[in-house]
């Protein structure tokens, strides 16, 4: 009996030693909140840096100086009465002048009004003046003279204006170029327009006659301010108008 069982035991041992090992148990894949079995794609470092930089640039407000420079200039309308020195009595503001205004022009926001004295009004006819507080020599002003029914020739008018304006005399004497032309507004009013360019400054002048008066509107600026603000300065130069009957 023992000899009959031995071969069987040996055979059993051989079968066990040659059998393939069992595979390890498979673990379940992790589940994500969206119930997909595929994990979300990884974000590269380059993409993360780009997204962060874009967020910072979006959240950063623009420089105040750049924001201010990008805004177009605004203007307010000034009403001038061209009152004689004897009747002059207004200081500051122009709300009460609208009904009696003889001329108008636009003033850039931020410019300040210089109060004109009776003496100045009586000697050289200055009626109103506004200036840039950042550079007081960048300004616009109006003078008037009574007793003029019509305009004289253009060259004569400019020379007569210079007789009572020392700064204008100096500008003309040192000018690199002086140009003049005639224009009409939408009411048919005639204006003489002058442009004087010198090494130190620039001047735009508009002259007309109405109501037996000669009105001269000046826009002056030193060369650096002219180069910077010429669009604004031309705008206020072209805004000058007389009011009412001619």
C-alpha cells in the first residue's frame, strides 16, 4: 500500500509547484466629484504663470496720469459784455452777463479768470482774460476799442493792435512768420485771423467789428506749451464769436 501511495504524493507535489501564481487583487479607480473615472488634465507651470500674470494686470488700475491724459479737454462758454471802464463793476463769474453779452468764447476747464481792473480796461481796453494755472503765460484774452464801424486793411489792424500791447510788439518784432486771412462765420460776420510764430512763443488773433466796436481775441502760449496744447489752443481761438446785431 505504501508503494502505491508514494507515486501519487510525488505527482501531487509536482502539480502544486508548477501551478501559475494568482494575480494580485485589482484596486478600484478613484472616483471624482463629477463621477468621471478619468482625472482632470494637469495644468502646466507655464499656463499657471500666464493665468496669474493676466489676473494681476486685469486687477491693477491704470496710472492716474495716463488716465487723465487720455481724456479729451472740456470747455465752458464765457459771456463778455465789453462794458466801458465807467460802467465796469463785475468781479468774477459770468452768470449775470448772458443777457447783455456782446461776445462769447470757450475756456478750457481748469483755467482761471484774471480779474481786470478799471485802470487796465480804460488804458488798453482789456475786457476779460483766462490763463492756465500751470503756466500763466498760456492764456486767452479779449480787448475792445469803441468808435470802429468797419475793419481797416489787415496789415493796418495788426499794427494798431500792437500800439497798446507791448508783448504783441515784441512778438511781431522777433517773429519767424506772420500769416493773415479773412473768414466769415455762419451769420456772415467778417473776421481777420492772424497767426504769429516766433522763437519764444505763438499767438493766434481774431479781430472783428460789431456795434461800433473793434473786438480782438488773443490766444498766446510759449513754444513748449504751444507744441503740447496746440489743438486746444486752436479750438478756443476758433470759438470766439460776437453776439447780436452787427
